[in-house]
């Protein structure tokens, strides 16, 4: 009875039109921020440094003054990022932001279409999913901040490709943001062997080689520089819900070892066993969903990275009559809307102002809550498959 009423609402033309209008406003709002005072995460200034034959990692790590880095455009991504972004440095700032914003919106919508078509959803369902995705906080954050996560999301969609060579080559593009790398790399290794892993690493390895030769620097000197920057610039309280951040709570205690190294080792081990679980699954759509959920609760991710819950959202929506799917949808809606809604309520109660470009800070208990919800989401998705 309840499901029938939901279906009637979803098929109602007025409901769909209203969603389209709200989604359009959301996209225009985020686009306006990105092309005016936003795009603080757009990796343009490190790419300009690279273009000018200055190593952006060394500049950030060792310079007393880092005025040449704009906003939060810290060089925390793989070398290939700045090789690719070199082309944006040939444009003026406004045009570069404009092109990148349009590209981001296009990649986001394209990801919805690819995943929805794979799940054989009807056109009206795809429109609804695009609208909800565009209205979500992570979508607006990614566009307005000029984030790179849309590229990562589309890269992960390659998991739906049958041919293993093409699939692994395209999946490897996501290594640009290496917090998404461990679970995926282990899964590729376990499913397609060492050859598949090598193929997946081709894109970023090529970027690393080009980066090093262009700057005339030793390959072994540059290889770990992105990780050094990431550890220096990390923030443990930005809307996270992951094991790496939770292990960081131990910094209040004295230990006779390097805590960051300990955290990395533990989370890498957990990632391996997570990948071992995922590699046993044959359903590519489920693998895609679990890979991205698993990434979110292992290594640290900020609120805009929750756009990668899209495959799980589509997968759950396509099976929405199942109780496990309903649980999954509610959890994803919490991450897409609930976290920001909580911020608005808290700021209203304390008479403060919040903007779309403001990221959500959370307490230790909220980090643990997010972590638990992501684990529930992971197993809810597995249960959907078992119930079909």
C-alpha cells in the first residue's frame, strides 16, 4: 500500500516538474559560486606552478610563503592531475573556472545516466535521480568548490565495462585521488591478477613520469611527494566517517611509534580484507556500490566525496520495494541532505551564518555515527542482492 503511494508520487508530472525546477536552481547556484568566488579546490594554481617548472609539492612542503597557491588548492593529488590540468593554465582564470564547472556538471549527470541505464531504469526514473543528485549538498559542494571527485566517480563507472583491459585502464584514472585507491587496487589484484593491477596503474604512472621529466627531477624523489603533502594538510574533522579518522583519536595518548604510519597500515590491512569480500561478488553493479562505500569508511573523505554514493543510491532506488533498499536510501539521503540540514539547524540556534562553501565540522561522536551508518549501508546493499 505504502509502496503504491510512493510510485504514484514518483510518476506524478507535477512532482517531476517541481524536482526539475529545484534541481535547476541548485545547479545554477553552485555554478554561480564556482565561476565567481568559489572553485577554491580547483587544482589550477598547483598546475600553474607545474607549468612554470616549479614542483608544486616541494613548493607547498618547503616554502615559507605559499602565496602562489590559491584557496585550498593544495597539491594533494597524484602527479597526473597537474599534467592534465596544465591545459587549464592556458586559459584565463574566469574561462578556466567556467570550463571546469561545466565539465563537472556534465560528468555528474553522465554518471547518473550510465549507472541508471545499466540498471535498466525508465526515463522518468532517471530524470528523478538526476534531479535528486543535483539538489544534494555533495553535488553543489563539488561544483562550487571545483572539486575533482566527479572525475573519480565517472572513472569508477568503468567497473560496469565487461572487457577487463579497458575496465582496469579506466578505473586507474581514479588513482589521481589516492584516498580512493587502496580498496580498488586490492579488488583489481584479487579479481584480475597482477596484470590487471599493472594496467590500472598505467595512467597515474605515466603522469608521474611526465611530471618528473618535465621538471627534470629524479623519479624516486617525486614518487611519494603527494602523500607527504596529504599528511601535512589533512584535517580530521571535516564531515568524515572513516576508520583512518577514528584511529586519529589516539593522538591524545602517548605511543612509542608514528601514529600516522600506524593508521595507514591498519586501514590498508582492513582495505585488503574488504577487497577480498568484494572480489567474491560477480554482480558488477553491486561491486561498484560496495567499492565506493568501502572507500568512504576506510580512508578519510570530506562531505563532497559523498557524491560517490550515487551508484548505491541508483542500485537501492531500482530495488526500492525491498526493506534493505529503503534503509540504504534513507542513509544516503542523510549523507546528501541530513548533514547540511543539521548545520543549518545548529547555526540557526546559535545565530551564525552558513554558506554552501562552508564544510561541515563534526564531533568525534558524529564521526563514529557516520562510520557506523556507512557500514550499515554496505551490508544493506549486500542484502539487496541476496533478497533478489
